[in-house]
């Protein structure tokens, strides 16, 4: 069961990302470059912190680790597409700037305490990780506000639904981690991303239905 849920999470993640890239190529999706830059930066910081944990596992936190690889690929494609089309514009809003700066400060502070002062503990790492997760909530808030302002869904709903399904399935390996204890880092990540992604999916569905009626 454990290996099956890990494999299924990977398959769903790859399928959703592949479809997203296909939609970008066919101009069926118009992703925000700054939003993907922020998401990738936050995911990379979280994964970097997690890999410093003495209780890390490549499979129990598969949703976040594989998700980091996927968003990095998406960002690279979005960046290349904007350059090729001559539409490259990088303009972070105030919230995005604070999220990026906050994530960088938290990561740098923990790195200094751990590698220079040698005083960082597992709990301190977990606290820093949770703080970055909270910044992720703020970043999602900015994304929701943008959707509500534009009233237009510029991304394929299928991708977000499949990503969300993968998140739900990855609860199993997060709870039944190889070391015999639930993976705290994985569960904290899922506790943040599942409710927020669920809300985004329903918001996107509502916006698409509204578009059809108008």
C-alpha cells in the first residue's frame, strides 16, 4: 500500500504537469510568470529545509519533493515561452515581494544558526519550516485576490484537480513513514496545501461556470 500510494502520487503529478505544459504550448493556459517564480522559490526553500531534517524520507514527503521538481519544470517552460513570445515581464506585487524576502530571511537565518553557530535543533528547523508554510498561505491569498479581480481562469482546471488528488493520496505515505512515525514535515505541508488547493479548485470551477453564463 505504501509504495503504491507513492507511485500513484508521482504518476498523477507527472500527468497533471504534462497536461499543464501542453496547455501552455497550445496557448490554452496563460500562467503568471511572477506567481510561478514565487511558488518555485517557496517550494525550493521548503524542500531544502526538509532535506536537512534527520527524519527526512524521499517517499514520505513525496508530494512536496516531487512537486518542487514539477513547479521548477513549469517555471522553466513559462520563462522560455515568455522569452520566445517577447512577453517577458517580471513585476512582483507588494505581497509577493514580502513573501520572497521573508522566505529568504528565514532560510538564511536558520542556515546561519545551523552551519555557523551550530545551535539549530530539529524543533528550530521545524519552526522555520512552519513559518515558511505560513508565508505560502499569504502567497495563496494574493493568488485568490487576483482571481477574484480578473474573474478569469487562466489555467487548466484538470491540472489543479489532479494535483489535489495526488495531495490527498500522499497522506498515506506521510502518515506511515518508513521510520515508523508520521512525517511531521510532510503532514504540515499537506495541512497547508490541501485546504488551499481545494478552495482554489472550487473557485476556479465557479469562475468557469460564470464565464459560460455570460
